[in-house]
């Protein structure tokens, strides 16, 4: 019978996942715990737009390359794949899909949004980098649609996330979504698509609405 | 088929034998005899698949109805067994020992109807409703419309017509 030895907690972790220290270029020692969930504690700040021609140029550049987060909620997510097929070909409008929130600038809420899904949508939206825009598809995001009296789906999205363009329909066809993208481009070029700034300014109101329905709020207030 | 029903009738207090949609034989049994009956059907009669476990809320009778539909893959035949339990402090014996996936059905029923299944693995875990602190929403005395109006900021301007009143107005405007 061999006695039980003291086994360190991280014995079965891969070496890069164990707690370790790193020495920086200036000699400072940084303690790293890779399994800890790090996030920024800062609340979002309003980024004032530039003035004059520079902002117009930037808006033109932003409008011509819309990178969409490949994320679908509800039945509208089935309308998005044909958008990128040769028949509708959203690439010719500068619209393309990206796999992660960090790389994308447009969040499409495609249909009804359950409370459980709203939590994930908020996390995804807050992790996206400025400038960022929200497109809401379908009547469910406008006034609840056919789920207006459901116990678990939200009625209007603009109380929880700043919506730039609503596309009506149940569900909107890919042509309608293309029209919505063009509408969003017009909005960006005219300098009205300041949803991220609106979210930062009215963060308390948005957070109060979100926390009213997400009762087990087990994430940071603003998480990214 | 009749042989099996006769055989079950002899051994278990079965009542209300009827035929449901698509030729499914439905029968009711006392709640305390359900698990022995399902065990017998599974081991002796080849009903080896649990197709679904569903619930009906009979609010007026103060009862919950649980329907267990089992399938015999060799004879390609379904059999439905109904059980009525009290609505107050509803509790039912778990059948996860017979079919593992019954635990998922029971977890969902616990959340949506508040029927407890003691001993079922993970029956108290959240399934769809995270942080739900109200009455179980599928119970018929839970007013979903009122809850949604109080919770989800309804957009003003929405009109809803009662179908009966609308058709009466349309067909018989003089009355």
C-alpha cells in the first residue's frame, strides 16, 4: 500500500494552462492564470464622431464593408444563408459573414428572441468593437409578432439593444434583407447610425430593462 | 394486440381503454401501478422505446394527466398509457431507470408544470427558463398575456380582434 501523495491541483492541466509568471520587456513580473475569466471592467465610452470631411470619408468606408456576425436567433436565421449564395450574393454590397463578435460590426437579430437567447445576444453585442450596428428582422423584434403574449419572448428589441434598422415581415425574404442593408448604408453615410454611442449614453436605462427580465444575472454589468 | 391488452388487463388495474389518433391504443392506469406496468411492457412485450412523455393540465378536475407513449419497433406499434395525478403538490414516480432519456422529459415537465419526479437525475436544473421565479408557465392558471404585458414592454398600437366577435360583426352586423 503506497500512501497517497500530495497531488498538485494543476497536475493534469496542460503546461500553458497552469498558473505561471511572465517577465515583461521592462522587467515587470506578471502573474498569469489562464483558466481565470478576465474581462474589462470599464464601462463603454461615447466616441464623439470626427468633424467634416473626415467623418464623411470614414462613414463611407464603414458603410461599404459591413461584417456580419454569423449568429442566428429564431426562424429568420434560415433566411441568412441564401443571402450569401450566388442567387442573392450579398458580397457585392460589401456584406460578409464573420465567425466571432470581435471581428464583426453588424449584429442581426433574426426573429423572436427568448430571454435565454437575449442574454447571449447582449454578450455578443457588447463584445463587438465600435463602430457596430444592429439590424432586427421580422415582426417579432418589432412588437412581438405572433409571440406577443408569450411568457418567454421579448416584445420589442429597442428596449434592450440600440436598433438601427428594422426589417418588417414574417419572415422577410433575402431581397428585403438586402434592401435593409442598403437602408443601413444610407443611415451610416448620413451619420445617423450612432447606436453604440446611444447605448453608452443610456447604459443605465438599457441595463435596467435587461436586468428586469434576466433574473439570474450572473455576468459582469458590461462584459467584454 | 388484443392478446397483450388481455394479458395486461389480468395483471394491472387498467381502465378506459380507447383508441387515439393513428390507431394508438390508449389506456389509463393507477399512478402507483405505472412503473411495474411499463417494466412488464418493456421486458415481456417488446415495447422497448419511450417515444414521448407529455402532460395535460385538467384545471377544472384539479388533475394532471401524464401520457407515456411506448413503441414496439418489431411490430411497429404504439401504445399510450395515461396516468392521472393530483394537481396539488404534484409528484410522480420517475422512470429514468427504465429509459435514461426520460430524465430530460421529466426535467422539462418539472420546469413547465411543476410536477416533481424525485430521484430523477438533474430534475431541478434549469432547462429553458433561466432564473424563473413565477408560477410554472404551462399551468393553465398562469396568465401568459398578463405576464407578458407586465414584463416585456408591449408596443402601443397593436389591435387584436376576438375571432368570434369579429365574425359576428362581419356576418350579422344588424344583431
